[in-house]
C-alpha cells in the first residue's frame, strides 16, 4: 500500500509498547511490577456503573447529538462553573469519547501549516504528535525540575513569535506530577492576551491534587474567549475504558468541533454519557478516597526513590506520577528503562518518551498497590546499589 505522507508525522505513546514488552516477559514466567501505565487501578464507583445499567435499560442505546447529550453538557458546565469559579454555558461543552480527541480536534480546528505551537516538554506525547500531524511547527517549552516542573515564564516569552497560534499547558502534569503556580498562569494569560494566541489547558488531572486547590487559567479575566479546557472522567472516576471526556471552549469553536464529531464519531456512547452525569452530580466520596490513597503512595514512592543511590525525586503536588532524576546513576533514561525491566522486573518509562528534555529522568506511575510499590522499590534499590 502507498500511505499518505501525513502518516509519517504521526507519533505514539510508548507506554503501550513498554506494557507489551512487560507482558511478553510475564508470558515467559517473569514477575513484573507495572509502574508504566497511567490509569487508576481502582474500579469505577458502583453508583456510576448502576447509572450506566439503568441508562441501558431506559433505551440510551441510540445515536445522540454530536456535541453530547444535553444532560451531560449541562452537568459538565455546572461542574466546571462551580469548580473553577467561572460561568460556562452548556453550548460551550463538547463531549467526546475520552478526552484525547479534544487535543486532536483543537489541532484540526485551529492550526494551519506553519502555525507555531508551544507545548510542555517533557509532556504528554500526543501534543507533539498532533502538532506534527497537522503540519504546524512544534516549539517545545522546557519544564524545570528546580521549579517543581513548572516552566520559566521568561523562557515562554522568548519563544512567542507572531506565528504563535496556540500554547498547550497541562496541570497537574503528566509525566512530572508538577502543578503550575498562579503567577505562572498569570504571566501566560498576559502573554496570550497581548500576543493574541489560544491556550489549550489540559486539566484531566484537576481532581488529583495534594497541595492546595486546582487553579485554572480559564478563571483569569480575558481568558475564557481564548482557552480550551480539556477535562474528562478517565482519571478522577477511574473510567479509562468507558471513553468519556469533554472540552470547554468558546461557543463558535464548539460548533466547529461538533462538526468534527459528526464527521468522525457521530456521537459519544449514550449510556456512557448518562453514567458520566451521575459521576459529576452523584456523591464524590470515592474521588476523595482515591486521592487519599494516591497521596500515601506518593509519599511512599518519593521517600523510597530518594533513598536509592544516584536517584533524586521531587515530591509532586498532583496526578499519580513521579519523575525522578537519574543522572547520578550514570545511565541514560532509555538504558534505565531497559535495565529496570530486565534486571529488577520493574516496568517504567524513559523520560525521553515525553520529549528530549526528559533525558536524565524516568517516569513511574504509582497507580499500583502500596505492596507492589514497596516491592518495586526494593528491587530497584537492590539492582542499583
Ligand atoms: N491528557 C493527559 C495529560 C493524559 O495523561 C491523558 C491520558 O493519559 C489524556 C489527556 C487522555 O485522557 P483520556 O484517556 O480520557 O482520553
């Protein structure tokens, strides 16, 4: 077959490749502790599952509107308005199968060839992939360990040109767990307004935060008309396999993204959306419980990693990842990924899976039990000593 040129520009997520390699070793009888995959190990709360079953029985088995069911658009608008302290109209909400399509649809609807996009590096690899795919120009913005993996606003300011169309931020962040402080958001907002660019604020981990409360750039004056919030149910409600996410965007853009939905998915699964309404409007204690458990695991893993020779681990304020600096071990990120898999039976990701500024780091997801985290730490300490 002769494939379209654009396919050569499409990237991927290496987490799935590492998972496949770990599974091959397991098939040979090896025990592997999985710290590579970014999904909560908790089950979807009972009330959400019950709402899906009820929806199935009540006939939510048909096509729905491309933009999403009115009930969920209203629930999402209400949730964002209350949580971020802003006003949101349900017409600004577009529901998608998982939150990932919001990245794709933002790129498709806003970017022309040659437009410049500034994005976090290390960062979620799909940003880079989508920028390349639509022929825009990627401009990586270095995240700084010394700043708790926030970026330096002066670095950002130097990267902005008249071709800058979009800046992507992610807070709390994958892969570092870093959270952007208010002063950094303020500087970004000022630059966005002065230079007339848009911001894609990936806030998928907004509820998984350990210090303070989540802050959104959307709450800053002048930003709602130039910000797209990416949100969804995958992480906070342990619903990765249900595929449910949404974007909040200016009304005019929402109409265009709804058209992209018509052309691609038609609509998001109807009974999943009704379960999503229950997630947002029902009891929230399971989220609080999950965050409590994640906090205990974070403390365990940070302490354990800092006790290993050559490893230095910043204590992240959100999400469920740590991004330790491994330069003291003398190994590169990729070498460390391979070494830990082969020698320690621990699956982690090289920091370079998240961009060139990830060199010198590895990512561990602590969406695994405390027992497994302890085992992984013991095995890592033993092979690295
Ligand atoms: N954004 C970030 C930063 C993520 O880590 C992920 C999932 O890993 C997503 C978006 C996509 O979420 P979903 O599974 O809902 O598509």
